[in-house]
C-alpha cells in the first residue's frame, strides 16, 4: 500500500517499509513491505508507478524493491 503524505523525494528504509522523504518535511510516500500475502500484481503496479514518479534509477529501484520484501517473498 502507498500512503501519500507530503512532497519531494529521497527514499529511506525503515522497519515498517520504504519511505520517500523530503528534507525537513513529512514523508511523501510509504511503501509497505511485501510478504506475499497480498496481490503481487497490485504491489508491483504501485511500486513501479512510484518509481517512475520519483524518477528512481534502475539501481535505486532494485535496492528499494529488495529492501521492501519480507517473509516468504524475500
């Protein structure tokens, strides 16, 4: 699930998921960890849309996706 909260972007990894933050402001988006218990297609669509919007490089996308996997999905 993606929560929209504020503006600008630099991804941060936190225990509860990936958070794209702006400097000195509230988090912009939060990507929950994916553990395989929900629809993979929906999760990937949301993830890809966020990556495109925030203009992540392929390297950013790879590492952020890797960090967002949990449990059996990891």
